[in-house]
C-alpha cells in the first residue's frame, strides 16, 4: 500500500466516522456505501485510481465487457440502432461510462445515426479518461452530472446498477435487522452493527435460519426517475443479477455483496476504504416492477448471451482473428458473462419487436 493510498483511506475513514457521529453513532449501510464509492475526491469512483483493465498488472481492479472485447459494443449497437429507428430519435444517453470504451464502440458503429451522445457520470476522474478516449467525437459527445428534466432517445447502462448503494437486511433468530456501521470496533475502527427494523425483503424467505440479503431502493428510484424524464425512446440496462425468486432463494443466505480489487474478490467492504469496488447483484424483478408502476413498461429481459447473439455477435466472432474470438466468446460463455449477466429493456412510446429479445426472452420469469 502506497503512502498516497494510505492517506486516501485515512481521510475517507475520517469522513465516515464523522458521518457516523453526526448520525447518532450508527450509519445504515447504503449511506456508508455511498460514501465509500462516491465521496468527492475520496470514494472509489471519485478518486484517481485505475479501475478498468484486463489484468492486475495494469493496476486495474476488474474488467467489464467493453474492455474485454470491442465486439460487445458493436453488437449492442444493433439494438441501439433498432431502438433509434423505432422511436424516431437520434440521441444516445450512457450512464456510468467507465473508461469510455463502450461509447467509442457505439459511436463508431452507429455513425451518423447519432446526433448527440450524452454521458451522465458522477466521477470527475473517469470523465477525464472518457474525454481522452472520445477526443475524436468531440462534436457529438457531451457530459452531464444529472438527468435533464426531459429526454428523448436511447439510454444504455452497462454495470451501473450493481454500484448503486443497497440496504442490508439480516434475519437473526427469526428477527429482521438492518445492518449498518458504527465505530465500535477495536481502537475505534469501523464495525458492523445490526438494529431491529420494520424493513423486509420483497419476497418471503422460507425457513427460520439466519439470512443476510439486500434491498435496492436506490436502483428502483433510478428507474422511476428515468420513467419520469424519458418522453420517447428506450433504455437498455446490462448487469449481473437474478429474478426475485432466485435472488431471495432460501439457500442464498449470505447475500450478494462483493468487493473487487486487483481482479480479486472479497466480501468485506470495511477495510481499505476507497481502494476497492463494492457491488451487489441486481434484483431485476424489483427493477421491472418499479419501472412499470412509474409508467415505463418492459420491452424484454434475457441473458447477455442470448441478447448479444440476437444482435449478431456470432457473425462478428466468425470474422474476428483468433484472439478476438477468444475474448468475444467470454461475453456469451455460460461460465463467464453469458448467463449471470442479464439485459432488461424498457420503452416509452409504441411497443416493437426489439431485435435483442426476439429469441430467448425471459420477461415471463420476472
């Protein structure tokens, strides 16, 4: 650990401890997660550390599909083009654009079909990296720190929902608690602290065994806001997760919370603040219900593998060199991204037979 990262962690821990004091000695996990990831200049996504890359030797912590293979964006572009035609729009909005790799791939593939490409990203350090990657598209690309009052076009978000703060619920001896953070550990260090709560998971969980899980009010609030602002168009959100019946399965008793650093995973978000990603899997049923209640119907839901194959990935793989085929195959392999990652689509306007969901649509399982 370098002097710089040690200093960053100490500053972020001091901020968290002050937030705990101001909150009366206890901070719910979602507020802690928001600080750990997004505190200005200190949080994981707000500091200057490298996040995205193929290998740990690059100093990165994880790889996402656009960094893994440019064929991801090229295939996704088929669905974006399809949605632009169906909605009669010419603007794309990307949430959480990461390194900018997906934006480059989409802009190259879509060409003149896109008049304007807007990136909504809270991270100033990532914005600088995106601007470098997208210098060749300076006339089309713009950045925004929040959603505008009204939008028309196609929204894309790859691995955005998993980084939205979640609440932790834990059932201990039949009693539900909300898990939070206090400074009650040795030497004043951060420690878990569970408090009884009226909150419950959205599904009954069979059995009386102890059970840890997450609920997702912020992700659901995000799609409600999207429903409120999107006047015409569609949204495609890609992430790892499950339907509600799978998410709250009695055997999934340790939840899905996970941290990523140096291409390694661990389940403890309390140490090394600001130096590792914190994520949770997505409850796609809850997401779809929140969107539907807000007037944004589901266009389709399927695995990443089926979605990309529907969008023409297999012919692209056949034309790629060997190294490109190997990398591209990871996008659809069942033991890699193909099955765990899902794609959900929403629409505003007239329903159409979207290309990405034409075969293997699983909307009926939500």
